[in-house]
C-alpha cells in the first residue's frame, strides 16, 4: 500500500484546495502566518523594500498599464501611483521600528499592585488581511494598503479591480517576483471572486470602492466577526468664499477636479458660492482648464478618459443638469468627456443626486457661509470638505459645525499626500483609516500587557 505524499507539489497539505482558489489561497496565507515568519522587523522591511523595487523597476510597464486601462497621463501615473506609493513605503521604512515600540503606560491601578509592576501596549499583527481595490488608482489603492498590512506583520491577499485589467494582470505577475509569495498573494477577478473571497474568514478586510459593494463586504464580514475598513466615496463639496483670489482658486480646483478625468474619490464634487463669486469663477476656471489641457482637451496627452462605457453613459446623463459654461463635448467611442463646468445648478438636479466621479463640476449658488454649512449638513457626510476662505471665523465654523473624512483649506486632494494624516471617511463615506502609522493601527491589535512581580 502506498502512503499519500505529505504535501502536494506546491507545498499544500494533501486534499487542501489549490492555491489559486479563494479557499486555497487563504489556507496557504494562514499557514504562513502561523509559522511566525511575518513577525520579525527584518521580514517586514524586506517586503517593503521589495515592493519599492517593483515600483521603481517597472515604472514604464506600470505607466503603460495605466494608459491601457484609463488612458492615464504619464505625469499622473508617476505622481499619483508610483511616486505616491514609494513615498508611503519610504515613510514607513523610516519610522516602522519606532512605531512598533511597546508603549509603556503608568501602572497606577484601581487596586493596589506590588512595586515593580509595569504595563504597556504592543502592536500584534492580526493574521491574514484581505485588500479589495478599485480601478481608479489601481496601483496606489492596492499597494498602499498592502504595504500597511505587511508593515504590521500580516499575510495579505490582494484583489485588484477587474475594471483595470492591465494593471491587475501586471501586479499579479510582478508581486510574487518581489515579495514573499507564501505571505502576499494576488487573486484576480470581479464580483464573483470578491464574493467567494468574502465567504472565507479573514482577520481584517480593507475595501475601497462604492458603498453598494461596501454593504456586501460588511454583511459578509459579520458572519466571521471580521473587522472592516471601508474606504468609500461621496460628494465632496467646495465652499468658495467671497473676496478670495479666484485665479489661484481656479488653478487648484481644475487640477484636483479634472485629474484622472474626475475619477478620484476625493475630487471636488461640486462648488458652493454666492452668485457674484460663482459668476467670477466661470472665466477663471475656463482659463485654468485651458492652461492645463490646451484649447481642445481631447487632443491633450495630459487628459484621461472614462474607465468604461457604463461610467461614460452615467456621466453623460448628468450633463444637462445646469447651464454649460464650458465643456460638454463627449465621444463614446473614445470614452471622452470634456472638462465641464455647469452653472446655476439646482440642489435637486440629477448631477447633485449622486457622486459624479467624472469631469463635470456643478456650481450651486448659496447666499453665504450659513447656507453653505446648512447645505453640507443636509447631505451625507463627505469623504473630504474643501474651502477657500481667508476668514478665520469661517474656517472655525466649517471645522466645528460640519463633519467629513478630511477637512482641507486651500489645496484640494493634497491632504492625502501627507502620510502623518489619517486617510478615511466618516459615516456614508466610510469607516476606519490608513496611511503611515494609521495603517499600523488599522492592521494591528493593540494588546494590553501587564507584568506583576511574583515576589
Ligand atoms: P470597482 O467597480 O473596481 O469595485 C471595487 C472593488 O469591489 C473591485 O475590486 C470589485 O471587483 C469589487 N467587487 C465587485 N463586486 C463586489 C461585491 N459584490 N462585493 C464586494 N466587492 C465587490 O470600483 P468602484 O466601486 O466603481 O469604485 C469607485 C467608488 O470607489 C467611488 O464611489 C469612489 O469614490 C470610491 N473610492 C473611494 C476611495 C477611497 O479611498 N475612499 C478611493 C477610490 C475610490
């Protein structure tokens, strides 16, 4: 009688599911975690260094994949995907040892403890983490959470978006060459794969995408009592106060809104301004857009495209929501929609009923700050709230009387690039946070430790 082999050819125990199925991949990552090899600082820094080498060594291929998926301009591919992720990794490599130090706390207890008692907290890895990423920044939004999960000592399963197939395939091919494949796995696929993965038990899930799938993630996670970080979207408002330098405002707004053809979760979604400011902004914004993309953005190499026909049709249907100041041109065969400014938009217009996630900027007129704050508070809490104002009192009121994932005065989107700041939403725009040491908190268990002498 022959004895069965102890393991299958790829190192799995006999009868275990293959590693390229959700169940098999998770079982393999769990087994790796149990060996303890992901815990030492050296393993973590080696993986982060490997990720960094992947990004810097394949800059051209990454840019080509982003171009194929989204016609992403080269400058955006470098800045918002490769360099952004590299800077996040460098920041983590510089600080990780310090972040992981146990934190001593005073051992003053409710009951008397013997002299020599000490108390501290430590960051323990959680185990196996699932990262589900969307298509709009398919490199950054997959690899920054993966880097955080690795830095915290976990094994990770990364699920890229099927709507960015070139990036998904590239990362699935490259990652095993640069990081420990027994600890960091990629599983490609769409909703079916996501659903199959969510049937498995993870120790944490970080999901980035729309709130509809977000609900499915929460429901599935509830079965296993798995904690979830939800990085969702929403309508991020911009309040433009009277009397600000509209040339500067328009230049900063145009760059933040029309990058990636408006498909940015923290893009300014709509403007709130009094009628005179709104009118004066029209010319300033048109000049800013021409400055960025020339007289015909369709011919500009600096301007992207909508990701697919479904999103194209969805955004085109919003174009009639107000008076078109500039833009409005579109071409389905090219998935092109011009940078578009809509004025005198009514609060109940179609463009104000959903996250735009495309290159259309509506302006809603308000009488001033009071009405702007009321308008914001009547709606879902946004991922970001932006304001251009020189008035300290207005800033304080916006900070104290509203709620949003991030609050940014003066340079929309830029708060994401500061790794010391947490990135995440609140309420309908998400829950939890990551980036820098906030990723370590998210992907760790803060363990309470007490040490009482025996004598
Ligand atoms: P998407 O269609 O790529 O979906 C996101 C991920 O969910 C993909 O990996 C997809 O395969 C997966 N998925 C599909 N079906 C699923 C299911 N039934 N259950 C669970 N997961 C499933 O991307 P999207 O949702 O169109 O992304 C755009 C949205 O994401 C916008 O609302 C945007 O604001 C938001 N977003 C948020 C952030 C952030 O950091 N907060 C960043 C980018 C995008």
